[in-house]
């Protein structure tokens, strides 16, 4: 296995053979059982490192009656208690600013990022200088798998702030010896300026959230510019579900004429691109198991579920030393498989990407609905206007779901649209839905991530 050591330090001058689809051919195409055997040894090494350098992990594992030396099989590793976001927040409150799961001295911290803190105390991400180099190498390798090459221009259209996605995409592209345009996102009028810069620079690759790409296409069309004229080859996305949702994916592909790549796990798990599609396997997301160890687990027991089953992803860093996450519970939902991948890589796969967070699921009259399911259906409907809103409210003792969608039809010609779309959506979701239509360009557009669900039950 190429450059397989812990702590990790990659050759910063290395680039693959230009004709190779692989960055590390052995690691990416080897027998999965052989790679898993090497990963098991690495898991024990990472745990030994964390046990020696973090009171958080030492106390947690001592309390569970576990030692790193006990991890002699993956079944034993599944006994390691998961880490939750609540525990991380508590650790940082008790051991500010970075928590006692930080394993390096503060002088070694290179980048500080974090959550916005809009729903509580923010969580700080402390990334060491060596880790930042390793992250750049990891994600440059994944960009190579997407088909991005040295000398390509990469347009980064995401927030440059606490949000790690934009910074991760930029440092990966820099390590790959690309030209980088760190455009950003979120400011008033910025999308129209992005259209002009894209038309002018004609980059090969583009990074954003899926909802922002759809917004960009709308603005381009209003500016009388065909998004295909940007000349994009690869568009890679993270930050929210969407790029693996068939109708969203098709809408982006049709608008831009580019290959659409879904990627991303969690900011805490940077290199977050460790789950990513490739140019040769563009659907779903491959799990690059020699960068981050991905498990898909039963959300109650946190034991691994068989391939073909649904569960919640649980992640473990294999190369991070500053804030290593060891069995971090994501609270997301997905399905995984192990099958032949057209690109030749022998990694497991999330064929439908990550559906969304378990706590984003709408519980309505005994049924579970994911917002991505509504998005997937509406984008197949003729005369859909491009944006929608899901409102959940309680009427008496009953919960009610209202879907409000834009349409391109004038007000006097919407009867069939409302009836057919409402009944079709109800049949697709298997739950009663009240459907309403509004004029196109009525609902708020995303300048970064979409916010389509309004749960009025929480405000009673």
C-alpha cells in the first residue's frame, strides 16, 4: 500500500502517471479483505495514539472496559462506544476552546473552523498543520478520481467562513496543482457576478452545494446566458443531500452539461470527501476506506449492518492526529453495498448517497418523510417552477403536511397542475399531503444551503 504509515506524511511533490485513473493504484484497487486487514491494524494504532494523548478517549474507553490492544477484529471495534456531537460540545465547554479530545498542543493548530452555533453553542474544529497537509493530499487524490487534473481551473462557489467545505475544496485543488478561483457565496448579488466570472474564466471544475448550482442556473438563464457555455467538465457537491437525488442530479446535468459528483461526510470528519463518486463511477458515493473508516450501523445498537441494508454512518479517522474522531455517530441515514464499481476501485458504495439527517426526517401521522423525497418528485413534474416549501403544522390533534410549490403556469390555468401534482405526490410519499401552488420566483432561493422545511409544531 502506497505511503501507508501512521502518523502520515505524504510526499508533497508526488503526482500520478497522467494516464492513470488512480492516484494510488494499489490502495484503490486491491482485494478489499487485504485492505481491511491493514485498516484493522491502523485502527488499533489510531486508538493507541488517542488513548495516550487524550483524556477524553482514555476516560471514555476505560469506562467501557476497553483498551486499544483489545481491538483484534472488526467485531471488537464495534464494541467501541460511539462519540456524539453532544459529547464534543460538553468536552469543549469543560476544556475550552478545543476540548480534551484534541491530541496536539495548541501551538500546532493551523486552521480553526467550526459550526455556526445557530442552534446552540458552536463547536470548534482545530486542525493541525500536518493534518492540513494530509487533508490536502487525501482530497487531491479524490479530485483526481473525479477527473480533475493539474492545470485545470477549479471555481469554489461556497462560503469562505467557518464552513469547512470551501476551504477543503480549495486546499485539495491547490495540492493538485490546479488554478483556483475562491469565489465564495452568500453575499447579495454574488450569484449574478458568479455567472459573469464563470462565462469569462470557463473553469473545468466547480464546487458548491447542489441547491446553489440550481440557483446559479436560474440566474444565468435570466441573464440570457446558457450555463453550458461555462464549459464545466466536473461539478462536485457537498454540504447537503441532492447530488445523489436522481431528479436533482438530472436537473444540474441538463443545465450545465457536466458530470455531477456527490461527496461529503461531516465537517468533523475532514477530509470530508472520503465518501465520493468518481469519473468512472459517477452515481452514489464510494467509501474510500483507507482514508476514513466508514461503517453503516444500526442507529440503536451502532453495530454494523450487512451490505444491502440501511443504517447510520459511523466514521473513524485513519490519518488525523489533531482532533481524531473515533466512531463518530453521524445521525444520518443511508444504504451501503459492496459490488463491482465501473471505475475499478474496490470500495463499498452508498448507491443513493446520504439521504439526510435522521432528525431532519418528518414524522407525519405514523409515516416518515425525507425532504429529499419531495424534491426528487417535484423536479419530475412539468411546469414546476424551481422552488418549494414544506410546512408541517398541527391541526387539533392531527399533524398536517403542506407542500407549497412554484409553477410557471398563470393563476387561471393551475387546476389540473395542483390536482395531479398533489395526488401524485401523495401517492409517491404514502402520506396525506395538502398541495398549493404559487407564482414562480415567489419563494426564497438558497445562496448556500437550502432551507425548505418549516415545522410550525415546534412553535406552539
